[in-house]
């Protein structure tokens, strides 16, 4: 288990970013058995893998290829 500072080094994120993600949601899974926040390296790896992108406009596994294109069956 890694404390926030070590998790930040592990992921390449800042401590502040991890703290903000804990508040806003969308960050890696963590636990807080005491005052210390702890991250499992396996959870960090899964979270990092789920945020991989091939470009700034395409998400891996997205249902559309480019920003602004409609999803299948979307008439908007």
C-alpha cells in the first residue's frame, strides 16, 4: 500500500491532483483505515489503464471516433 506522496510519484500525478480527485471523484480507489490515505498499486495500475488515450480527441473504447461526431443512433 502506498501513501498519497508515493502514489503521486507512482502515477506521475501531483499530491494535489490525487487529493482533488478524492474530493471530486473519478480518481483511483483508495482506503483510509486511519488518518493516512492508502492506495494499492494494483488499483493505481487499473485506474491508469482505464485512462489511456490514443489522442486528445479519441477515447479507447469510445463509441465515436472524433469529437463532434454523433454516436450510433443519435440524431442530435
